[in-house]
C-alpha cells in the first residue's frame, strides 16, 4: 500500500504548482490532476488522506462531486475556490465539505487548514471520543459533565446539546442549518438567531474572553467552528 497522499483536483496548472510546492515543502506526498474524472480514478487507486478540491472544473461541478464522494470515501475535503459567495460556501459545506478557502489565500493559511484537517481525520480503529479538554474546560460526555478548572459548569439542555454538536466535529465548519437541525430539529433550520444566542451563552460560560473566543469561532455568514 502506498504512503498516504494529499490529492489536489484543480484545473489551473499554475495553482497546482504553487500548492504542490507548499505541501511538499512540509513533507507531504502530493497527487494532482485537472479533472473530476482523473480525481476519482486517483481516489480509487491511491491512499488519499485529504482532498483539496477546486469547485469550477472542466468536467463537472465540484459540489455534486462532494455529495457523490461522501457516500464512498470518509476522507476530509478542503474546498479551494474562487467563488467567494457565502451561498456557495454553505452549499459546499452542506454537501459534505469539511472546510473552505477562498482564492486568493496565503500559503501559511493553506498549510494551517491542511494540518487542522489531518489532525481531525479519524484514525483507523479509534473509538469515539467521550472526553475533551480545551483551555480550562473538561467535558465528559459519558458523565454528561462539564467542568472549568475542576468546578462544575451548569449548562441548560439546549446549551449542552449545542456543545455536543460542536465537539463532535472539531475543526470542521458547521453550517447554521447543520447545527440548528442537530440541536433543535429540522423544523428550525431557518432560525439562525437561536444559534447566535446560544453560542454566546457557551462563550460566556466556557471562554476566557467571550468577546475574543478561541474555541467557539464564528464563520461569518456560514456558521461556526469548534477549535480545541
Ligand atoms: Ca477552476
């Protein structure tokens, strides 16, 4: 079996060259191709640990491709796209992408996002985590307990459900729709203001400085991200 690689599907040769150089500089093995068809062939032939995907490709739409991949491959998908519209980001994330970078982005930002996705990629044979530590906070899902510097933090049932939904996918951008559906149910997917209120509750209770959150991050116009 080959060494795990990062696959880049991007039709602009110049961008492929830049991204490859940046990733190889960090010691990653990189595969690249310019079409969805070739990308799919690589995914079947190689061990791919992360997919970097452009949305505008000559042989199809990247968002439909993400949806198709999600049923076959559990790998993280980081979208690299010139499309900056929030609606496009949301469509890509709801289709199953894990994160999104809008061109132009810096090499440093790209590498940080790549590392974040590889950290959260599920390890083979790993069991579902039930204990989390971030900052001064400890969460034990089995005990349903949340502590801060060892003291119990009281969360309402909604706050606790929101916390669990965010902890379930650290590093991933979670859309409003995803979180509303997970916490309140499908009938509430348009109620973004609920999220604003309850995310602010979590920040008040769990962040050192709720005005400058380090863990419960806003993805403007798209949703939220939990960062350990
Ligand atoms: Ca393109």
